[in-house]
C-alpha cells in the first residue's frame, strides 16, 4: 500500500498560472486529512491539534476511538496537472463546531469530494446539503474502514443522492486510490459543465495522464 505521508517538496513551476481549487469534506474522522496527505506532491499544510478530554464532551468520538488529533482549520495540498494548471486541495474540518468555515472554503471551488464512513453515513448529510446549496459539483467516495458492506444503491438511498452523482469506494491511505478519486471528480466536473463551458473544458482536459504522478 502506498504511504499516506511524503517528504516530497516539488517546486511549483514558473509557468503555472491557473489554480483549480478542490475541497474534501465529510464527517468527523472520515479520512480527509489522510487523503490530502496521500496524494499531495508537497508536504501538506495541516492544522491538526491533539484532542483533549474537554473535546470529548463536544465531539462524538464513539466511532473513532483511535483518533488522537483533529483538524481545526483546514488541510492544504497541491498537485500539478500540467505546465499551467495546478490543483489545490483543501481538507475541511469535520466537527460540527467548525462547519461555519465550510461556506468560505467552498468559495471559488471547482468541485468537491465528500468522504463517507459507511459506519456513520449520516455524518455526511450536512456536507452534501451545503454543496447542493452552493451548486458545487461533487462526488461521493466511501473510505474503507473495514465496516459493513453496502450495495451502492443502499448508500445512494441513505444519502438521498442524485443518480448523476458519481459514487465510488476508496482507501484514503493509498496514493493510487486517492488519485482515482480526483480523476473521477475532474471528469464529473467536466461533464457537469458540458461543452458550452469552454473554460472548464480546457482546464480539466486529459486528467488521467496528468494525475499519473
């Protein structure tokens, strides 16, 4: 399995002048920080802090007992698509007390990944609601925590998911799996905007080759 961390410090190319923003959202402890870390070409910026006993009274940790740190602002990573285009990845905090940050993170976003833990599907409802409110294209990726296995249609029904929204399984720890999630999102964004939107069509062309890092 690919490592979830990397010491790579790839410099940004001098010709890169088009930044494309992607946000990774979802409930508390679903793997947003891990996904950003696994796929970023640079050492990711993160704002994780050690969880305290006081936080246990606020955040529901019953399903994430092994979690010792939590994001309190956002994670940030980067992927170069080509000489001009760069993907900037923002991982949003999952706790309800930090949801007020989400609307600002969604501003100017090309698209979003909603990470889901199938043991706690309801924790992702708010993320989907906010993305639909903003009209932001998104996909849903079920992160593998070894929990119960559900058929795709069961997950769609539980999330009241539009049939056109892509749904896939992933392992946020795996670089290859995380890249496939982003490829699926880029293709969905391209299809969402259609041929009338030349700007987006140009920006997200040939994602398979460019994400093969």
